[in-house]
């Protein structure tokens, strides 16, 4: 897809990623959850796929950690009301009173447009 709508969609998708990163840094789990579809599925190494409730529980368990990161979007493709992002993430997670832990890796994310908003629907995250 090309043209003005595609450009607007790509900009909106970049805003989803920027909002996700800022909300993660601020510890605003509610804002992050709002960026997901209700049927979202995450796939990460060494774990069975999980959904929104498990993501929320994991985020709650990390509420005393500081998370900072950078997303480098390498590719966005819009296909009607679906889109995908190929992205490279660099994260620093600092436990309360602990040393920072750096993680990085690739993600492949599928987004779905619902009620005029792009939301994350599927995420394969290879950050290690």
C-alpha cells in the first residue's frame, strides 16, 4: 500500500511504538495495555505464547524495576487493517537497588486497526 493513507498509517504505527516505549519507561502499565488488542498473543524464547492478562501480571511483578529502551524500526508494511513491524530493541532493566541489565534483539509485530486505532495483536520478541 502506498499513498497518503499509508503514510498516515505508518506515522500512527510509529506513534504506537513511541508511546509504548515512553509508557514502559514511566511504568504506566495501563497505557501499554491500551496499545494491545484484547486477543493479543506474545511469543518469547523459552515460554509458551501468552496473552494480555499474563503480560499485565508480568508487568506488575516488574513494577519496582526501571525500564528504559530504544526501538529502531527497520520496516513497516501496511496491508489494509493489518500491518507488521520489523524492529530492533535495546533495553536496560534496572532492579531496585541493583545493577542495570542490558537486553537487545529483534521483534516482529503484527498490528490491527480497531476503531480507527492501531493496536498490537501479535508479537514475536527475540530480545535476550
